C-alpha cells in the first residue's frame, strides 16, 4: 500500500538557516571589577594603629584638630589644671592631718608574720610573759631614742591585729547566724554598725580619760586606741570555742561562761601589764630631752583609771560583743 504524499515533494537539499536581525541596536555597558587597593607600607614590628598615615588629598587625617596638643592655649590649660590638682592634694592632706596623723599610723602597721603569731599567743596566754617593757632605739650619742616598731618589739602595740580582729568578728558573727538558720543580708550591716558603735564609745571614753589625766601626747593616745582593739581576739576565741563545745547552741551555758571568764581575765592582765608603761612611765623625755617623772597625785589617778579600764570596762564591752 503506497503512502499518499500531500503537497510538493521535499527538496533534495535544505535551505540555509537565517537568524533574525534586531531592528533597534542597543549598546550594553561592559561590567568590570574595581581595581585592587594599593598596597600599604607595613612598618616593622607592632606599629601604632592610631598613627597618622599622612595627608590624603591635601587634608590631615584629623582635620583641623591634628595640632591640638601643640596649641599654646591647650598647653597652658594643662599646666593650670596640674597646678590646681597639686594644690588641692596638698590642701586635703593638710586638713586630714589635723585629725589623723598618717605618718604616725605607719608605725603601728609595721608588723611581720612572726610578730602577729607571737602577739596573738601573748594576748591569749599572758600569764608567764616577761619582760613587759618596750624597747627603744639607741641614738648616736648613746641615749635612748624612739620606741621600736612592732616588727622589732613584741611588747609594742600595733593596729594591724585589732583591725583584722574587728573584721573577723563581723564576718564570724554573721556566719554563725547563718549556720543557725537566722541569716539575713541586713545582719552583716547591723553587726558592723554594732561593733563600730562599741569601738567609738570606747575611744570617746579614752579621749575623756586622757583629758582628765592630762595626757596630751598623741603617741600615748594612739597606743591606748591600739590596745583597745585586742579585746576582739578574746571575743573571737570565746565565740569559736563556745560554738564548738556547745554544739552550735551559742555562748551560753557553763562552758561558754568558763571560756568567757578565761579570755576576759587574759585580756585584762595583758592590758594591765602593757598599759602600765603607757600611763605610768617611770620617766619620760620631753622634746628637749630632759627627764620628767609623773607626779604622785597624777600617778594615783592614772592607776585608778588603769584598773577601771582593764577590768570593769573591758568586762562590759566583751560581754556586749559576745551576746550579739
């Protein structure tokens, strides 16, 4: 069966293909990558990242503020400011030195590790300690001069142990309250205020006693303030040993009272022997180097003050501090 052919037969060869030609020719811009940045000259080592790289386009990197430090007006301002700061510092130091002599306080903080350990042992066990007199430096002419610092004399009073004992007492009292389940964030501030109040009352009483006893020497007053802080060593020992012995029931009971009685008597004897050479010196040197002896009537009043301060007052203060 023959296939029917429709239309004209196919030519022997196909005609060439012609692509359509656009009627409106438009130019397309050629896209190119930007040129690579110019290499910067690296300095050897670690350069300053804030170093000025030089003017670009005729202008400085900081503009009009590039020469600020070289301005004579700015330099004069810096000089005026430094002068005002110097005079202000001198004014503050002069006004503070009216009330507190910082140069004299440095003597009471000149301690060593061996001194701290031996002093703590002396405060708690003063029964067989001898001698109690303080050592003095020997001058070039062979005469006795200033008292040696605590680092070189065990009998010299210091303020390092009283200050650290005060801070330890505040933290210890708060920790004991926490172990008993009565911790409160406000308790730390209350305990600190309570302790500073007791210390302030004692210092005021010492100032009043020095006024009545005609003690005008600043070093003697600082010695009394230093000795007043050693009671915290006995108070800390009482709280620790009582808590351990009573099973966390506080400083009450016969065990607590026994430990309190021991630490009180030890502190009283320590103060009585130590303050004897402060309030009742056998002889003292004035500024001219002449020897002076305390009058008999003045010596009697100082003896009474020494006894009242070492026993009744210390008993009251230590009892208040252990009851908190």
